């Protein structure tokens, strides 16, 4: 399986921010939900354990 997601450090460099989590919150608060959704999904698949991903997905459907 080819890895497509970026690490947190790579995302910080890509978005030119010091803290990707603060950036995600500011994106959400500014109303750009589609950008927040993309960032959150990238975060989930790169940093969260698979069992927790499954729990999150099941809780949202």
C-alpha cells in the first residue's frame, strides 16, 4: 500500500504554519469547513491508531 498522507511536520511546512492544530481550528472558526474536513481527514489517517479511526467513523455515521 502506498502511503499518501503527510506527517504533522510535513503539513506544517506545506501550510507554512508553526502548529497545524491551531491552523485547523482557525480554518474551522473562519467557516472554511471543506478545508477543515480535508485537514482533519489527513490528520486522522496519518497520526491516529486504526482502532480509534474506526471508532470515530462509527460515531459519525
